[in-house]
């Protein structure tokens, strides 16, 4: 019978295509270290790697297998910017802060792809992402968003799609338009978790 995680509801496509899952020794007895990292998701594993490479003696503890939580079971979309559109953040926080938040997110995107490439982690990166409008009244917002990103935030990778182009790219006439972002894409999140754990172990 295949392993079933106590925190993962059923199996996922990611789990079935991730390949071998390394096992790591359990915490047994007392340990001395400089830093204890609690939790082996993206953040904890990345912190462990960078701390260990900087010379710290690091111990990471995780109660389940790496990747059984949200980091290994999310949708794999490598988003552009923050959760809210940059122009929405500008309306709330002003342009300087919105631009800084956007650039921070872009640096994170670039870092993730570089980290995977340098450490030879195969994350099955597939470039390109579409966001589509399921209501006609949203179309003007999508069109304006593409223009704002290029002209105001210096991000030329988003282009507006009318209903015809959207239908051609999706194979569905259900949507009214949208945007296509060639500066981002999709990753295999569980492969990134497993690979980062291996890099952390190699770093000590």
C-alpha cells in the first residue's frame, strides 16, 4: 500500500510524478547547534540552505515528510508581483512602495529559478501564464493592467488578449478576454521541495 500522509488529503499528481523521496534520520537525543529551523516547507528549507552555506550549524525539524504540507501540494503557479495587482497596491500605498513590492516579488521569482538551475533541481518549469475574464465587465481592467505593467512598472511581458485570441489559446469560447504573461510560468512544487531538502542536507 502506498504511503499516505496524515496531513495530505489523498494523493496528488505532483506526488505521483515527483520520483523517489529521500528519507532523513529522526531527531534522537540531544543536539547542539547555532540555529534550529522548525518546519520543512519552502521557507524553512531555504533558510536552512542559506544559513548552512554561511557557516552556521543548522538543525531543521519537520514532523512529516518534506512536501506533505502546502509547499509540496500547491498549484505550482509562479506568479508575477504580489497577490494584488501593482496598480491596486499603488492606490493603497503610493507608487514608490508599490514599485518596491513589485520588484521584491520579481527578485524572488528570479532567485527561485536561478537557485533551481545552479543546484540542478529539475522543477519542470513551463513558461507562460494566462489570466482570463469570465465576465465582460472585467475586460477593460485586463487591458489597462497590461498597459500599466509595461508603461508604469517596467514589465513588458504581459499582453492583452481579446476574446478571439483567448478562445484560440484556451480552446474555449467561454471567456471574454484576458492577459498572457510570458515572464512567468508553472513549476513542480514538490520537486522543488525535495530538491531543496537535498541541497540543505548536502550543505550540512
